[in-house]
C-alpha cells in the first residue's frame, strides 16, 4: 500500500479521517512511500510550529515517533535517485496543459508506479486529479 505524505501525516496528527488512515495502516501488509516523504513530513511539522498549532516539545515527540517507526520499518521508503527524477521530469514536461502537477505530487505518483503500486492513498485534491495521467489510481479515505 502506497501512502503519500498527506496520508502519513494523518497517522500522526489528529485530523479529519485520521482514524480511517490509522485503520488502513493496521490492515496493510506493507506501507510504501517515497523517501521524499521523510523531508516533507518534517516540513509539515515546521509549518505547524511556525503557525503556532504545534508546541516545540510536541514537534520533537512526533519527529521521534516518526523516526522510530521508520527504523522499525513501519514505513518503507523508496529512494529518490537521478533516474526517478529524470522520469518524473519527462512526465511533467509531456503533460497536457490542463493537468495540474506539483513536483512533490509527481514524484510520489511516479514512485508508486515504479514500485508497481497501482494505487496511492492521498487526500490531496491535486494528486487525486492528476493520478490517472501518471498511470496510478488515487484513493482517499
């Protein structure tokens, strides 16, 4: 099962649909994502620190819990390498003008496809809309 960063975030933060995401995590055999999610997850923590919705102590606790789960192989991250970035770039430049693509979304979608995951779990509306172009089915809880 492939999760984008938005879905991983829902596992750690109490947001709408977090209980559904946690249930998915409990039932999955394998949880995959791009190594990109490692940095992106911490970007979410920093944004919440900046906007005051997360205290510094809570941020450190969430980061530590996330890293513990990474070390325990709850999340299996697929490396980002030059070849993956080149394929992602080629698909972005070849996309029709009406496909709204953000780089991080494209990277997740190509990574899922390359890992032979035909579905990606996300709540990101842009990724949900552009997934078909990348040959991946998007799913949302």
